[in-house]
C-alpha cells in the first residue's frame, strides 16, 4: 500500500511539473509493469516493446489490419527459390548519436541479434545464414531455407536497428542507454520509477512528431493507473481492466480504445522441466485433457472480464485467418473429465502447484480455474508471483502449472514455434516432438497461405491432444487516454505508435 501511494503521488507530481513547463509537451504513459532490459536483442517483456515503439524504429511494421508496411526499409524482394530476401533501406536516416543508418549498420544489427550472448531474437530469425551488403542502401538476407514469416519477424524487435558505434562501445551495457533510430531518444531511466525519452531533432519523419517528451511510469496496480489518469497524472494507460470499462466510458474526459489481441493467455504444463514435472499432470496426456475438459472458457470470460475478451483454444484468435475451424473451443464435460482421470489411474484429489502472476485479473482467473477444476478432483494450490520472477521460475521448472500471457505476433509462427518446438526459449514445459518440429519447418518454408494452413492443421491436431499448453482466451487490448490526446490508433499488438500523436 505504501509503495502504491508513493507511485500515485509521484505521477501527480510529475503532472504538476509538466503543467508548469508550458513550452514543452510531455505525454505520460502508465505501464502495467517495469520493462526489462532496453536492448532489442535481449528484451522479453511486453512493456519494453511499448517503450521501444518510441525509440527504436524497425525495418517494417504492421498496420491495423496486420498488413506489413515499410519503416526503415522501403521495400523488399524475395528470390524465386525463397532462399534470399533483398531489402532496400530508407536514405537519410540517422541514429540518435548522429551516426548514419545504412546497409553496414543494418547488417551489424541483424548479426548482433543472431550472435550476442543471451539473444531472444536468434530463435526468431535464426534461418538467416548471413547478411550481405549489396550497396550502401541495400542488404541481402541469405537464408538457410525459405522462411515465410521473416518479414513478420522484422516488424518487431528482430527488425530494430541499433547504432553500431554505441553498441560496440557499450557492450553488454547497451540496454542501460539504448541508441536507435526512432522518433525519440533515450534520456534516463530510474528503475521501478520512470523512463524518459525526448523528441529526436534529426528523425527522418520529424514532421509527424508533435510531442516533445514521453515519460513512461510503471504502476503495477491497474486501479491506481486508472485513478492517475482520471486525476490528470497520466495521459494514457495500457491494459485497463475489463471491469473498469464502464468507469472509463462514463468519464467525459476519457476515451477508450480496444482491439482483439494477437496474443493469448495460456496454461503451461510442466512435462519435463526438472523435478516438478514428475506428476500425473506432467506424465499423462489424459490427465491434462481431463483438466481442459473441467474448464468453461466462456464462463471465465463472463465472470472475470464482463464478456469483453475472446475465448480461445489455439495460438491465434478465432477471427484470425489461420484459426483452425475444425477444432472449436471445447465444451465443459465433467463426466468425460472424471472418466479420463479414472482411466489414468488418478484416485482422490490431485494436488497441483499453480504459479500465477500477480495482477487482479490473473488472480481472479486463477480462482475461477481452481473452483472449476475442483469439481472433477483437481486441487490447485495457487501461488502468486511477481512477473519477472515468474519468468525465471518458469525457465527453472519451478512449477507444475503456470498461467502465462503472450503478447502475440501477426504471423502464427511467432505464436507457436517459440513455445512448441524442442528447446525453444519459451517452451517452459519442455514438450518435444520431432514431428511437430518438422511440420513447423514445412510451414515456414511454404509461401502459399492455403498450404501453410493445411500444415498448421496437422500441428493443431497433435499439439492440442498432447502438448504442454492449453489456450484460454485472447484479451482485448484496452487503452484509455484523456481527451487532450489526439490521433491515437488502436493496434492489435497493443503498442502505442507515437507518430502523429498530439497533445492539446
């Protein structure tokens, strides 16, 4: 409570300070958690992506309809055999340290994503064999095999460009003071307090940057974030609670935007990640199937989210073109669930260590899951964990069941391979099946969406039956802002695009 009150006071104090500096506009954004390292190669957190949207331009981006649009790239051409992609770069771009962005810098950034120790981008673009500088404004990505999701990967952190001079000088400390080519330059970070960025005078598209400064304020409690927004201490807050939608809509000074997320909330079963995998839940797919059948996804949506979210059972939402209609959301079936447990030899109540990240909504979902699954014989022992700690505990296998949120990517590959394939970075349950891996490689090599969808149908058939994850719902990306902020565009990835924003 003391920390929450301090954050509320801090945000209001920053508001008063900004109000006194009439010559400079300051957009104050409330974040649901403190971002991890601000290094595009090493970052994992969703809130870091929100900050990166202002400081680190990418080669490509997506629009509201998931179309790929050029950003630091002007265009691309894929070779007839699919083994090379040539990218034309935008001229006249500078990094925040004044260094030019060119083909050599683009090659450096991509090579860094692929080789730096601890890179989370390597798994996303590891199909790149090498980067060739064709001319000062052209690069050629030579691939180990055709890779249809490549451009989609380059619309996120794997496509972010960093200053070679700054990155080489900073080494593994680059994330403390990132130097990119975005509309804003990094100024300061006070851990757990604020991140401040200022308009970059030499930005290539500076005529569309209208706000002088952005201050990102991590305020974990969604109720406190909204209270700050209503009181004038914030201009925008992300991840508004579904239960607060009415409050936002009833306030004449606030505006609400929403878009169905590309991501999902899932349950991860520990199948082979350390000692805690040694349980009936981890060892027997029938037990996991019984758990799935004990759940009512629409009831979860109604009880916790006032019906605003989208129930789901796959790694893309039901409106996505790659959703597999042949596998509809399963209906709750207590009799079948009990029969499966009996068939698996489970007698009595099965105790399960259930790790949940500490937010109001996830705690509420956990309690609903606990009550539902109890009706067939599961005993969920909920333990609440801070977000960054949960990621570490997940990697270490210190769970039997883990409720996790993935922010999502526009191409299904970005939502599946990293979770489902052997040894993948986000495969926390350590599921491994060589056939699944082979099908994912086939899907990556295919460029025809019809062919790709048919391959994903095979993956869906096998993974939903025996994999280490079950999918619960797709959030609405709920963003609230005050009426001073103009031109905000809701995006399916939930990221705040700063180009074109104005503060009255």
